[in-house]
C-alpha cells in the first residue's frame, strides 16, 4: 500500500494525462466536469469508491463509500486543469 501511495498516484496521473492528450472524446468529456466531484463507482476500494455503479440512482445522495476513490480524485484534478 505504501508503494501505491508514494508512486502509484504519480504513475496513474501520468497515464491519465497521456490518455487526455491522445483521446479527444475523453478530453472533451472530462472538460465538461470541471469543478465536480467524480466518483469511480466500482467495488475496488483503492482506486474506486467501493460501491457498485448500479447502487447509485440519478439524483440520489451519494452514499458513504468504503473506498478511497483515488481514480475519481485524479480525474477531478485533471478536469480542473483543462
């Protein structure tokens, strides 16, 4: 876990940055979400929120999740930089 905290976030950020440079629709979609909280809704508790996508209904309050949502946080940071 320490390795992920120390290096994993930087590596994932670099990968996502490259993806933004190469894939126009990804960049355009992410740019539409500036200033919003992004949640990687999957059961993975490190990169995701630890909740399933199907458990979230449109307009519903986001439940407390058990995951760290590291991917969602990185995507939100990158969208704010676009």
